[in-house]
C-alpha cells in the first residue's frame, strides 16, 4: 500500500491532482450519503413522533382522564343513593346522563386512537416499534370490550330504583371500574414508553450523526492536508533536482565546472517535472559530448596551427608566441638560451637523393633533437632546413653543451634510408632588452660563423 502510494507520487501532476480529488470526493460523497441516510432516519422518527405517537399519547391521556372522571361519578352516585330521598333520585337521573356522555366520549377517543395507529401502520408512517403499536391497538380493543361490559352492567344498575340496588352489586361495579382504570393507565404507560423509546432513538441518531460527521470531516481535512503536503514535498524535491541540473549546466557552459556526467543526476518519477529533468539531463549529456568534441577539434586546430606538418616540430607562428613569453620571463630574471641550427649542404642531399629523402632527413633531425633535449625544451622549424631550440632556464654554457651534444650525435647516428648528414649551430642567451629580431639576428650571426668556419660546428654568439 505504502509502496503504491509512493509510486503514485511519481505519477504526472494531472494524475496526482486527479487522484487527490477522487479521494476527497469519495470521502465527501460517503459523508453526504451517510448524512442523507441518517437525516432520513431522524426525520422519520420525528415525523412518527409528531404525527402518531404524540397525538396517540394525548388521546390516551384523555381516555385516562375520562375513565377517572367516570370512576369519581360512580363513587358519588353510590354515596348519594345511600341517602335515598327524592332529591337524590333526581341527582341519580342527572348522573345517568353524564355517565352516558362519558361512555360516548370514551368510545370516540378509543376509536380515534385506534384509527390513528392503524392508518399510521397502513400508510407506512409507523416504522419504529411496529409490534408495540400493534399491541396498543389490541390493548385498547380489550379495554373497549371490558368497558362495554361495564357500561352494560352499570346501565342496568342505574335504571333500577335506588332502593333496589344492593351493596353487593355496587361493589361488583366498582371492582370492574377499578379494573378499567388500571387497564387504561397501563396502556397509557405503554404508549408513553413507546414515545420515549422513539425519542431516545432519534436522539441517539442525532448524536451519532454529529460525531460521525465531525469525525469524517476532520479525517477528510487531515487526509487532504497530508496528501497535499506530500505532493508539495515531492514537487520541491524535483525542483531542487532540476535547479541543481540547471546550475551544473550553467557552470559547465561558463567553464566553472567540467562537463557533467548525466548519469549522476539521473531523475526519478514519471511526472512532468521528472520529464523536464530528463530533458535537461539529455541536453547536458549532448552538451558534454559537444564540449568534448569541440575541445578535440580546438586542440587539433591549435596543433595544426602551431605545428610543422612534415617534421612535427613547432612552427614559426608558435616560435613567435613562445619566444615572446620567454623574453618576458628573461626580464624578470630567468635565464634562457636558444640554439639556431641549419643542416649542412642540404641542397646536395636533395639533389643527390631526391626531395623525399630530404624530407626524411628533416624528420630524422627533429627526432634526434627531441631525444637529446628536456621535455620542457621546444624545437621549432623556422623554414627550409633551419630550426631553433628554445631552452628555458638554461644559460649559454649549458646551451652550447647541448648544441655540441646534438651536433656530435647527428654526425654519428646510424641512418638507414637516408645519407649521413651534419648541421651547424649558433647559440645565444636571451637578454633582457632583446626583441625577437635582435635575438634571432645574434643567433644567426653565430650560425653564419659556424658555416663560415667549415660547418658541422657550434659557435657561440659574441657579447657585442
Ligand atoms: N626536401 C626538402 N628540401 C627543402 C625543403 N625546404 C627547403 N628545401 C631545400 O633546402 C635547400 C637549401 O639549400 P641552401 O639554402 O643552398 O643551403 P645548403 O645547401 O644546406 O647549404 P648550406 O646551408 O650553406 O650548408 C634548397 O635546395 C631547398 O629546396 C623541404 O621541406 N624539403
């Protein structure tokens, strides 16, 4: 479940919002449905109370009162009959009429009450305590039968002359009357109990409605807040990731950082932000490749622009740049020297062995020099068969020794496809006031001297 939830966090933004809305709407729908059911039940209970049980209770209370009044009337009649005079006889007549009136009213009330309950049951207005309501109808039917019997007996007694009514007959009648009192009271209590039960049920439903609705409302709120927070956190995580990618891209473009390894920033998730992060990653990887490619091309171009194609030595253009830099260093006290060398009788080699062999001689010369100098020293082809060697941090004596070493090696080095050859050397130290021209001029003079003195030798530039 938790895994599914976190998987869902990676979904697209619209799916996330859709999911969140579905959860909340389902919750709210459940809340509304529950509320409708509860409210219908409460409304039914209140309707039943208002339309049936309260009127039934009132009728039952009236029946009870009539029954009691009838009882009191019987007591009075009994008392007055004992006096047995004319006046009492008249009173007896009056009471007979009243008694008849009570009977009619009692019957009417019983019928009204019974009809009310029966109609309620038939029309579906009574859904609570159905058996109890049916029991009330049965109890009143019994009450009516007992009351009819009492009425019949009482009418017989009252129609007789007062002297002829025995004490035993009176007591019998009173007993029946008391039984009717108790019966009506009992049914009244039952009706009250039904009313109280339904009221209690309605209250219970109201209470439950209140608690469940409050609980569900609070739960929906908490779920909503938590899910929203989780979505915000997941968005922020993605945004941080994207920001860091853009930051890296920016640094990489501005050269503050090397090309980025896109795999290190591999984004997770399937939403729009993750897609954006993936696109940026792809862009970065393409950019990195482009940077590597561009660096390669740049390097090749620079090499091409600064290297002599035939020999692999640096070219004249590079000489200018390197010699200028070394002259600047010379001004700050660093001693450096150069060797200017030229192959002896190179024209003869070309003429005798061909231009290709001449080329190989040039290549051999550069290879031999490179083997005899330090890595920090640089060889330049100045043109034709003339070369310079730039010796940084090297004074005149050391430079002359290196030149002599090269000269001697060239002379004895075994050659396979090319003829033996020699070279002449002019050596000079860089001076703080030197320009490129003055430096080369001095070296050239020394070289010229070496050539003039018979070639295959090293000459050091004079101090003038
Ligand atoms: N094979 C080949 N020959 C070249 C190249 N550049 C210049 N040369 C030749 O080098 C020769 C230079 O001849 P010169 O200037 O007379 O010099 P040299 O014959 O060495 O005579 P000295 O310098 O006095 O010893 C010319 O014949 C050029 O054609 C090159 O790249 N390849």
